[in-house]
DNA sequence: AATTAATTGCAACAAAGTTTTATTTTTTTG
DNA sequence: CAAAAAAATAAAACTTTGTTGCAATTAATT
C-alpha cells in the first residue's frame, strides 16, 4: 500500500485517483496551493471534484485554509495534530510579495493576544507578508 | 458643507451621491462591510459602481481590507494615519463566529513576529475569531 | 455658463463556485 | 472472488462574483 493510500485511509477517506493526485501535489509543493493551481496541475480532474476534494480534506484535517485579502483561498498540509473537525494549526503564515508563494512557518507560533473585555478568542490567524528566504538569496 | 463632503474632499475624491452613501454606511456601521452588504443597503447604486468605489476608497486610504478564509473581502474604515498609498492599520481584527460581525480592535496592535532567517516582514495581518462582547452579554 | 474631466450605469463578458443527476469507481459483504 | 451497497466522479446547468468597454450623466474647472 502506497504512502498516499495509507494517508487517505488514516483519515477515513476512500482511495481514489483524484484524491491521490491532489494529495501528492500538496506533498510535493512545499507551499500553499489554491484551487486554480491544482486545476492546472491535475487537468484530468473535473473542477467540481477538486472543490469537493479540498472541502473534504479540510473537514478531515488533512489541509487547512489560509486567509487572504484577495478573495482567494489558499490551502496547505496540516501537521499530525489535526484531525476530523479539530484543526490545531497555530503557526504563522508567510506570503512572499515577490514570488507569490505562501509558506507555513511551523516554527513560529502565534502569540497569545489580550483582547478587550468581553471578547473571547477561539482561534487566531496571523499572515505576514514580505520577501521570502528564497527571493532574498538572489 | 457636510461632514461627508469634507471627508471625501480631504482624500481628493470628487463628491458624488454614491460615494456619500457608501461612506455613510461605513460611518454608521461599527464594523466591517463587504460588497454584498453594501449592495443591499444601497440598492440605487450599480454593482459596478460599488466595486469601483470600494477600490478607490482603499487606494485613497479611507478604508482597508481584512483577510478572510472564505473568499470574501471585508472592508473597514481607516483611522487618520492612513493616506494615499500608505496604509498604517496595525491593529487586530476580530471575527465573531456567533453574529458574524468583524470588528477592528484598534486598541490592540499586532505584536512583532520573529521570523526564520531570510524572511523579511513588510506587513502583518492578525485575525482573531471567537465570540464578541455583544454576543457574550446575552 | 461653457468646457473639461471624472464618474456612473448598462451591457457583455469572464471567472468562480454550487447543485443535480446519471455514470463510474471503490468498498463492503457473502 | 463476485455481487451488492456505498461513495465519488463528471457533465451540465445554473448562480454568484468580479471585470471591461463605452455612451450618458454628473461634477469640477475655467
Ligand atoms: Mn499552515
Ligand atoms: Mn481594521
Ligand atoms: Zn519569494
Ligand atoms: Zn458577535
């Protein structure tokens, strides 16, 4: 049984060509992907299938979403702590303004934020933008 | 000259009915607005006009965008420090999972984040979600 | 008041996302 | 392994969201 199949089974998803393909794209990419990118890299899959696959991957805790200001949604692989229904992605995300890549910065956790009275925090998303390490090497 | 006219002139925008109407909506709302909401509350304005107005308000520094995970864009009034081309909105945003409102939390600034070597930060967005002060009163 | 410049609304279009349904594929069961 | 059941897929139709070009209108300038 391949790594992909094992991973999908672990999350209680039936193993299909489309899911294996999309999961492989995430494993290969060291960065976040969006629907359009996946569509380009998996031309055999129907648009709708990609939407549904991303949705179930999020539900199962395989990938998580990353907020953006440009009405697109980015998705990246979760680490092991995430499971069905409960995400525990407490890390910073970095969007490079030069190459456009979005990275999970797993090493950096989001600091606790002290909110005004009455506000109760359940989750926090922190997206830093700037110039990434690769773009700064050139 | 009305408050609205003064404000628009200050930002070098010609004064039109549509812009006054939309600006008024932002002043009234103590929260972020999205395109669809404005469309509902200003039915006399063409969809396209609303898109263009939001765009020029952002350019002029009257409003700023707030990142979301749901492929929508939220907009909220800027404070005085923002001007043409340079936004200085360094505050936390709060999204209430109960009432759906998005607030600017001006009192809380985004902490400095120490990134891994090679990454250079230009901007940071922090969105906290949970239960807002109003929803916690009931 | 006349001229110029900017904004608006409309139409046409493009892109993004959803819903329904029949077909195909995967999983389960005997 | 084959049959039955369950789940996922593709295709089509549709809705929503966002963009572009252009003529008509409105606002600013002279
Ligand atoms: Mn991440
Ligand atoms: Mn704000
Ligand atoms: Zn980069
Ligand atoms: Zn609330």
